[in-house]
């Protein structure tokens, strides 16, 4: 059953991707139009779509900074510690 | 009365462990399930019976083995429960000693959870380290031995810091050994030493490198135990003694981000999960540092949820390693066709750690972040939120994608061997997955166990704002992941961490021993030869001459006399037995005659 579902989705990959974009847009729209901001801790959180931007930027920054750090000599060959 | 009877759950596991090798084979599997279940039931029977039990007099001290309160119970509950799940997962292991090591290790953790003073704490603290190292050694690869020794040495160093701290504290307080709030308002050197001991076990940088080193190398089942107990026992100890210690907030935030950065670079799935332990324990350390009721509740809740989802993730990646013999992303990929159930279980662990609504992390992690925002520590709140984007990026996306989807890097042999693991491993994962969803979907299950009930009752995770905030962060993280997926392609490399200093430092020591020290030793030997040996030989030659000519001259006179007597006696002693008997009998006859007639 799991296999069939995965293969079903993979066969329609471009549709799944398009639906995902629609989902993302709907999520931000829901947040902007309907979600009460009374639980927000700071003023910046009132900017529409703040957490969406935060999540995306956080992800990009983490990947780029980590890879930059890794390629400064931290990542090395697997037998580095072998004698 | 039953109420007066208190049985330490660690004792059940210790006695159970020592009986195990003597059981017939057919009884072993039921026994492996019964013993941890008894320990769990024992903990359940203590609910609502707060107090002090198991006080033993030892020399001048009263040792407390059983302090039962809210903080104890939540940790004892989840640890005994995880012991059942871990043992079920490892039911196929026929080596009794692996089960014994695992149970003794859990017993060590439970001993710390229930102890009321530092002496008992130290005793069980060391039991944990010495039992768990066998879970690394039993992998029996050539590198397992080296990793195990490194693990042991690092933990021994931490144990020594703890011991030094508690000795100083004993002296400073005039003999107070009780384990409770340590007085974070006026820290002394003993406070810091004890804290270093705890921080090392919690894997707080710079004392963290032992964790990915050991957990990546442990046996498949051993890693499932290790990921649950050492760090969370340390979190319990920190929550008990160091609640409100402000330095822990920046340390915790650094940990949360540090683990995330290294997880990006990591190519080995279990080492990636190990780095994410550091990241997740960072939330708990920060929670202890914030120290409010909500934060301590959050720390306990997150430790509880973490033990289950991290256990589940280690079970998932462990199953892949168990079946295929591979744990590196650059050797795996596209396995969803071969291991679909393992994929689903691991995904549930991934969604739980990422704090998706309806999964366990959602109801636990947010408590700590909210507590940070509530005390107006905004940078901690935002940085911890950023780390949670990183958590989903790796554990929720990178691990499942590069093992079950993505480019198929499997060799033909790996592909052929890949299949869902034996029933007991699936059952272990199934139970953990069920609990991850139960905690996330039915909040009273976990919240009713938390130490501060009022704060727990006032906290509501399922607000529209919280759901919207979380979903935006996570789904836009996913967007970033798929846009930058090429940058994340696995690289067959290792990442140098702070263990470099002691690994290469150890080599430096060997080099020092081989080269400069050897050289110095040679110099001393040569110098000794000229300065010491030659005069010594000259003196010795003189005394030899003196001995020969002077002393022997005197002695020889004596010797000549002795030799003369010896020669005379020799003539009597012909060496023939009959003559010897004859002389002896004659002597006896003469003696008899003298005796009779005298």
C-alpha cells in the first residue's frame, strides 16, 4: 500500500510539485487573512508571511554557511585518521 | 504494608541482567521482555507516592537511593519505557552480554534519576559510562575498540571533574552531600566543576565530540539505548541542580546551531542523527538555563519526546545498517521499494523531531521556545526557531530523501540485501512511532506527568497562530531544501570536529614519546656511559684487583686448611653406597653401645 501510494505520486511528480506550490501559497494566505496575531511575541511577527520568509531564509543560510564552513578544511578525506 | 515497600527499578534490571546468561534458550526472549516491563510497572506503582525511600547508612553518611517526586517520575517513566522498546528492538541479538550491558547502562541512568545525594549519583554516573562503552566495543570492528577507549577516557575526565566538584562542595558546605538546587545565584568553583561534569554528559560544546564519535560506531541496538540515556540523564541532573543558571541559555543555543551545521556536512546517517542529538539537547540545556516553570516543564517534555523520536530514528537508520551493512548516504539511496515500512517509521520520527503538528515535538519544543520569548530573551527564541528549521532540513528531509529516494548509490549487494528488518525490530519502531503520535495528538498524556502542573495546564500548543507559524517555517524550509538539493548531495567525506585535538594530540604524545623523549633518553644513556659507567668500571677493576691480591691472600690461608680437612674426609667417602651404609650403621652401633653401657 505504501509502495503504491509513493509510486502513484512519483508518476505525477510535476502535478505534485505544482500542488505543493499552491499549498504554500494557501498557507501564507490563511496566515495573512485569518490567523489572529495576538499570540505573537514580537512586532516583526506581524509582518505578513514573516515566518514563511524566516523558514526559507533560515534554511538557505544554514545550507550555505555550513557548506562554506565545511569546505574551509573541516570536511576531509575519510581515511584522515588512519595511520 | 505495601506502601512501605519500595523497590529500586535499577535493582530489577541489575539482578535481571545477571540471571540472563543462566537461563535456557527458550526462556530468554520472554524474559527479555518481562524484566524491563517489571521495572516499568515498578515505576508506575510509585506514582503519587512522593517521598524519600531506600536510605542506607554507609560509614558516616546516609545515602539516599530513592527520592521520588514529579521531576524524578517523568524521567523514570520514559526511561523504563524506552528500555522495553529498545530491548524488543534488540530481541534478535543472541549475545547475552549486549543485553546485560544495555540493562546495566539503563540501571545507571535510573540510579541517577532516583538518587538523593552526590555519592550515589557519582556511583551510578560511572556505572553508566562503564556499561555503555561495551555497546560500542560489541560492534567488534577494529575501530570500535579505539572509539570505545576514547569514549571511556572522555567520560572518565568528566567524572573526575564531577568528583572534584563534589569533594570541594562537601568541604565548603561542611559535609552536605544532598543533590538538589545547587545555588546558581552564588556559584563557586565547585559549582562550575560539577556543572562541567554534567555538561560533558549532555554533550555541550566543547565537550561534545565523544557523542557522534561513539554513537556512529555503536552496535545497531546499542546506539538505540545510547541515544536515549546519557544526555537525558545529564539534562535531568542539570534540571535538578542548575535551573536558572543563565550561562546555560547561550550554551544551549550554540549547541542547537552547532549540531545543525555539522549535520549539513555529515555523510553517515547515524552520525547525522548524533549531531542532531546535540542540537535537540541544546533546547533542553537552554530550557534549564531559562529556569522558569514553563521552561523546566518544556525541558522535561522535550526530553520525554526526544527519547522516543530519537530512539525511533536510530532504530530506522539502524535497520538500514542491520539489513544492508551500510549507513552512509553515499552508499545508499532509492530504498523505498525495498524498505517501505522502515521508511514510514523513520518519517514519523523525522516529523516528530521537526515538531509537525500532531507529532510529539510540536507539543514539547514550543514550550521551551515560548519560555524564552516570555522572559524576553528574543535572540534565544529566534535562534532556537532557526535551529528547528535546520532540524526539519536534515532529519525530516535529508535522511529520508537520501536513503529512500534520491540517487541510488547502492551496490548490487546492498540492493539485494535491503529489506524491512525482522518483526521484533519493526515492533520496536511501531511502538515508538505510536507513542510519538499519541504524545503529539493527545496532550494530557504527557502534560499530566510534568513537574509543574499549573504551568502545564496553562499552556496550549494548538493555537491557530502556533500551527500557522510552525507550518510556515517547516514548509518553506522544505522549499529551500528542494531548491538547493544539489548543494546537499552526499559527499564521501568526514568532518573534523573538536575530537581532532585529543585524537591528534594523542598522536602528538606518541610522537613526543618516540622522537624527542627517546632522543633525550639516548642522550642520558650516553652521558651516563661517559660520566657514570667508565669511572664505575675503573673503580670496579681496582676493587677486583684488591680482592684478588689482598683479601684472597688472607682468606687463602684459611681455605688451604679447609681443603686439607676436606681431602682427608674425601678419602673416607668413596662414593659407594654400601660403604656409606656401613659407616652410618657403625656410627649408630657405637652410639648404642655408649648409650647402653654409660
